[in-house]
C-alpha cells in the first residue's frame, strides 16, 4: 500500500472514530447534562385532566408534580406536600412554602381544589373522572347532580388542603401521585380554554422540567425548571425527544448508532443486542394485555356464548411462547397480574385463578349456541381493532388465523396509530380490541374498578350489576381481608362472564447507555423516570 493509501486509511479510521464519538455524545452529553430519547408516539394530549395514556403520563410526570410523588426506589414521598395526615374520613395536606409554578407564582392549595373540580365537571369529559370518586360528592358532581363546589375538597389556606372521603380509602395517598390529581392554574386554564396544553407555550407546569419545545408529530424538548423547589437535585438538565417511532427495530438502530440513550427490545432484537455486548435490562411492567369485547347494542361480541367460544379457543401460553417470545412476558389468566399485592403475598398466590383450558370442540359448541341466540344465518365479518406496532400486527394476525381456522370466522384487522386507536376505542368502533392496562396507583382497585359501569376506561361498556356491587363493597370497606375476598369473587366473575380475555402480562427488555444511571423503572408513576437520574463522567 502506497503512502497516500496509508494516509487515506488513517484519515478514514479517524473519521469513523470521530463520528462514533459524536454519535455517543448525541445520546448522552455529560458536559451539557443532556440525554436524547425516542417516544413510541406523540402524546395525544398533555392536559392532565384529560390525558389517559402512558405516553402522556411519562411526559407529565416530568413536567408536573402532585401532592406526593414516587422516590428513587418507588416509595411514596412528598411532592408539593411537605407533610400529610390520612384517616378513614379524609386527608389533610400541608404544602411546601417554596413550591412554585414555572412563572414563579406559588403553588397553592386552591390549584389542587380547582384541578379536581375541573376534571369532574361533566363538560370536561375527563375519562379519569372516576379516579376522584373516593372523595365526598365526586360522583354526583361528575353526573351533573351537584355543582363542582360541592366536592369534598377545601383549601383552608394557600398552603393547607383538606379532603373529605365518601368512605374509607386506604390507598388515597397513592392517588395523589397520579397525573389527573396534578394541580392546575385556574387563570391559565381559563385563558387558553380548549387550547390549554395544546402547545408548549399554552401549558403551565410546576414539576422538575418545563416543555421547552413541541413540534407536533416530530419532536419534544424538556429543560430543567429553574423555579422547581428541588431544582438543585435535578441532575439531568435537558431531555431531548427528537424521534417518534413505535418500531422497536428503529429505536434499537438509533441506540446502536448512539442517537438515543435507552431503547426497548423486541424478540428479534435480543440476539443482536447480546452479540454487540450490550447490557440487557429487565423490567416487569405490571401491565395486563387483553382482548376486550364490545357490549354496545347490536354487537355480536355482547353475546356470552360468543365470548365463551373465544375464551376456549385462545391459549395464552401458546401466544406468549410462540408469537411474542420475549423473556419475562407471562401468560395471563386473570384481571389481576402477578405484580398485584395481596394481604401478605402476591394476590394471585393467595387467590389462585381458575385457568380455562383450550377446548376447540367446546368452543365450537358455544359458537353454535351464539349463532342460534343471535338469529344469524351466516356469521358476518368481525372487526379487530389493533395498534400499529410490528408486535401488535403480529399478534392481530395470530388472532385472525385462530378465528379462521378454529371457528371459521372472518376477523378483519383495523390497524390504527395510537391516537386514532384510542379515539375508536372511546367511540366503540370495534367488535374486539387488543387492549392493555397499566396500574395507576398502588392498590388492587386500580384493576378492579376498570370494568365498573361508571368507569370511562371501560371501553367496551360492560355493565354487570353484580360486578358494580362488588366494586362498591370493596371501595367502602376498610377491612383488608374483606376487600381481598371481594377481589377473589371479582376475579372469578371475569373468568365466568368474559368481559375481557386476558392474554399476557407484559415485561420490558431494554438497553441503556452505560453512562446513564439512576433511571427509575417502576409500575407506578410515569415510566421511565429521569427525575433522579444522572450521567456518569
């Protein structure tokens, strides 16, 4: 090789090394205390009274802070509240003197009272209004039977908030860390009206970060909030989100090329991640995936024999092992995942669920009874609403294959982007939907009341008076053993009546930049959380 060739080879090697160093700096920049990440999808809204999804919860958990928050180890600690009292009749919170909004104004007890009343007003149409129902008169306010001022929450002063309960609520403190319980500034919300939180400049925050930039469909940028009461302990000063993609392969490629600091892995990426020597991290998300049936008038899926046919058709273990194939993902048989706590052990250990075995002959007998009851000459095509990720499509195609081969039914896949899928679920534009639910707070009730008739996240509009009665009884009981006994009956009712068909309990395998530390992966409170994270030199 000649001298010119040697010089060229050296230059190319240096150029590659330089590019690699630049790429790594894009993912993690210690000098600027900056990290780059990718979002699976744009948050449909950042209005804390209207948000319903995990993406919004992730972003809002960095922009906003409630009375309490989750600490580095997942424990409940003070947020805006510096101390509190809880008893069977209510709760009292004392706010920090140095809690501030991003414009420097104090966070007041009135901001919480306004936010909770606002979310409950019928015209707000908050799908999380039910989460306030433990508070006195909340349900009546939400129905429009009482004015918002009748809600059992009162600002005694700027720094003292009193809450009255409708009945005992031992898990109320964990509710206050959820996004719908975040404060709202009445003057800002009223100024922007329906446009509040539609853009970065139409949002007022009080959390560790501010929303510095929001280019819809393209990019978000968060910067440390100089007015935040604990700003000096927020070590990562900038969180850039310049990529929006739900494709795990695309996210992994961005991580591999040094463009983002964290990426989830799917089945096909695990081997490559191991071959490249990346550390593989595991996190049990606590999320339950399920098929949800539509109970609206005229829907075939409202017929119990039809639902029982699908129940005996599907084998969750086969789905997990053959289709999903990701370590840590568990087959699901209950409304309550294995992560849900019981009296002394996991709830499912104390109250084992009846596992319905696949039985094709029985499934076909149920289908024949459904056809007779529905008065059908022929089965019409059924619509399966699904997400648009590669895994979602693979799962939907598997269900399509099962329905055709096992029951002779045509299942048409309606694959939608995240925001549109949520809207179609809200409208009931499906026969069956591939759905999921991650817990909102640290109590079994976060799953139990999901299919109560008053819960707007009950997308299929399941209405069973016995189910409602049991949920009400558990909500009004302070006896832990009685509450869990009721949950055992709810679990059995779900198996018997099949409003949903549990499919799997999700887990996340992911890769993370080696310089990034202190990232909290947790079942509760926006995940992942970078509030207490830092970048090693």
